[in-house]
C-alpha cells in the first residue's frame, strides 16, 4: 500500500528507481507519469482488498 501511495503522489521517484538513474538530466514523459499514477491507484485498491480479506479471516 505504501508503494502504491508513493506512486500515486510522486511518480517521478518511482521512475527514477525503475531506470531513470541511468540517464543524466532525463525526464519522464507525461504518458509514463500517467501510467505510473494508474498503477499506484490499482496497487492501493488491490492492497485494500487483500487487507479486507485478511481482516475477515481473522474475525471469523
């Protein structure tokens, strides 16, 4: 969930760790930024679903 939130808030940091460190002075494209934000939203949603099922399993 933390990585999903970080990806949603700061996609440039994720881009840097995925390969941006290899290029001096390079910037990510707007499309790549949008894809990273979408991946962040999906990661947050999936982690909430997993946490819900874990919570349900512990209650029952």
